């Protein structure tokens, strides 16, 4: 498991009306490599509003539709649920993800 990978998860959130949702892995690699049982992820939706906290993803990333990662909705997900790999962000999307997270979390120094 690596930061920037996309996984399809069954019932990622109790508030989500969909049975399955794709999530982007956000946690730093040292946590992913540890025995810690959960990781921070961001949901992927088919909507893209152009917000600075959203990162466009799509077919080139293994998805069926053009979509976006929503960094304003970070969640903690058990590692054991991350077993249906969909794809990976490219380097420019990873940079955009870092910037979107900095905006979402109001990090002054940014990335």
C-alpha cells in the first residue's frame, strides 16, 4: 500500500448512500508501513466543482469515470478494507493532492 493509491471500498462511511466508494490513500508512508491498523483516506466522487480542495482523477487512474478526490472529507479507514486496488495518482496529481490538503487543513507553509 502506498500514498496516492486508489482503492474501492465497501461502505467506507455510514453516511454514504453508495455501497462502494473509491478512496485515495492520504497517510504518510511510514504510517502505512507500520502496524497501525487504520489509514487516512479521502473519498472520490464523480462530481468536480473546481474547488481548491478537490483533485481531478479519472480513467487514466483506473476509474470508470472522470471524478475528483475531495480533501475536505478525510476519513480513517481500517487497512484490512484496502484490498481492491483501482489505480495510482501520477506525480502531478500527487503534487495537486498535497496542495489541496494544505488548503483543506489550512497549513500556512503548504507543500
